[in-house]
């Protein structure tokens, strides 16, 4: 008797589609995490290069005076 109730309960849970969206989101997140773990060295080096390039650009442009245009002056190079 209880085995039949358990079987019916499991079957209804299996066929229920309410949690399907959550399962799909969890699978997508799991795949993204796996990709991030696999390519972590490449991602970290790319990010460090990106930050390094931005930092060097900021250092190079710090000697340039900021341009504040007024009606009598222009900022055009």
C-alpha cells in the first residue's frame, strides 16, 4: 500500500513542470561555472591585461591638461 503511494507521489513530482524553470537555470549556471573553471587561467590573464592597459593609458594621459571648452576656446586637437 505504502509502496503504491510512494510510486504515485514520485510520478507526480516527475511529471510536474513547476520546477522546470529552476532546473534549467541551475543547469545553465552549472555550465557557466564549469566553463569559468576550465578557462580560469585565460580569463584571469585577459582581465589582468585589460586592467594593466587601462592603468597605463591613465598614466600616459595624466600629463595632458584637461580641456574645459568655453565660448572663446575650443578643445579640438
